[in-house]
C-alpha cells in the first residue's frame, strides 16, 4: 500500500488523527457527575451581563428617562456650582469716583490721587499739596501743585446765586465759589483769598487772587453820591466805594487803602491804591 493510499485510509477511519504531527488526538471525556463548586465561589454575587451591543437604538424623537444615579449626580454638580457661585463669579465693582472728599478713606484717596510723594499716618503729600486724615478718613486738605482731585460737597441743595455775602451759609459759598484750596471749621481759603465763618455763616472775608464772588450789601437804600466823608455811614461808603476786599467791624479795606469807623460812621481813612473816593469837607462847606 502506498503512502497516499494509507493517508486516505486513515482520514476515512481515524478523523481525530493529527497528520501534521503524526499524533492521535482524542477530546477529554466529560464526567457524568461534575465536581461540586467550592463554597467561596458559590457565595459570590452574580454579575449583571452588560447590555447586548445588538440591542436596537431608541427611535428618533423618543425621550429616554435618565437613571436614578444620573439624576443624583446632576443634582450634586448643580449644588456645588451654586455654592461656588459667589466666589467663582466676579462681582461687578462699584464705579470709582474721579474725586475724593471729606470722609473718604485712604484707599479711596489712593485710587483717585495715586501714590503720594511722602506720607505719615495722618497725611499724604503730593508735591505742594497735602491731604490730612483723622481715624484713616479725610478731614481736610491743602491744595497747591499739583492740584488735588478733591471736592468739598454741599450738605444740601442751595439756590444758585452770582455772589455770597455776610450771613451766607457754607453751602451757599460752595455753590458760588466752589471747592476751597484748604479749609478749617472757621475758614475757606481760595489761593490768596479767604472767607471767615462764625457759627457756619459768613462773618467776613479777605479778597486777594483769585477774587472772591462776594458782595457786602448796604443795610438800607442810600442816596447815590460821588464821594464819602467824615461822618458818612457804612452804607454810604459801600454805595460810593463798593464791596471792600476785607473788613472788620471798625474798618473797610480796599487794596492798599482803608476806611476807619467809629460807631458805624467814618472817622478817618488812609488812601493808597486804588484811590478812595473820599473828600474831607471844610467847616464852611458843611454849613447850609
């Protein structure tokens, strides 16, 4: 018998024979009674089989209800975002003013005016200008160069006028003259000019540069004359000479000239520049 005939014979009669190796193979026999499963494995939980990949997809337009775990996770995330909202979301800052005033904090002054040239616990200095603090809040300032970005605000709305006078309030002076370069409880200073107060009302002023928008008004109407003389009243001097640059109860001062009073009548004067419109009358000219 040839090799080919033998091979065909064996393939027909021995199907499990491995001709590549020349070794016969027989599958293991399964016992009629399988061995018992160990108790450890028998108690193990049964794992769920993953969903079959050939499960048909949900039809278009069909809403699939979320699982309980998905809903709980979403609520936790939303709660965390709500708690972190105040810190994560930037809060809009309040608009910064372009000036500071009495009562402003040091931080507000820094935000408006910038870094001072030198400073102490009670003052910031910018060149020839200074800001003064009391309990870390602006109490007053002195304006020089560079000019401070400061405003002294009225405590209430007042009627707009072209001038202020004796008896005007601080608010009325502010409305007419604006923010002073420096001030105290009893005075407002504008360059070389000053306004003096008593019980928060104008008592007097000193006019320099810039000129104050102030008027000293007569207490009553008087006859218009070309001059005043010894014995003239204050109202008559005002009608002739106009508002003084500064004054007291006993004097009116006009530049380098002065008029002196006794019991509210002219006693004497000193004429300089501008020249006073005063005339000293002879005894004969006084007679009718």
